[in-house]
C-alpha cells in the first residue's frame, strides 16, 4: 500500500509514548504495578497505549457493581498531552510535504 504520507510508524510511536507518560502520571497508585504495566504499540496506521495489568480495565472504566468509580486515567492522559502529540504529527506531515517537489 502506498500512501502520500510515507512511513508514519515513527510518528505514531512518538505520539503514543507522549500519551503514555501523561497517562502514567494520572494512574492510581497502590503498588505501582498498574503504572509500570503501561506500554506502547505502533504500526503504520496508529499508535496505542496499553496497560497490561489484569485490573487496568476495571480501574480505568470503573465497576459500578463493586462501587469502583471510573478513573479514566488513560483517556485523561491522552487528552492532557494532545497538544504535544499533535505537534509530532504536524512535524511528520510537514516533513513528508517538504519531500514533494513544488510544494
């Protein structure tokens, strides 16, 4: 598959790392295992942040039946760091545009 943007894996990886650090800063800490379980993945199509601790989902989304409110730490981290990771994408796109003769 050929795209006009070229290889965006590097930009997706950098953006995901920025969002991950902001999410980690908002992660509830009892033992630190949830915070430490955060990692990133990147492909040509997207970057992702992932928390692999088995209780990451319930802590993030909450469990009403257990009276556990949602913390939304990953979403809030991504939102709070949005300006930073948007700058990564803007730079990557500008770099690709600069490769186009006459642009």
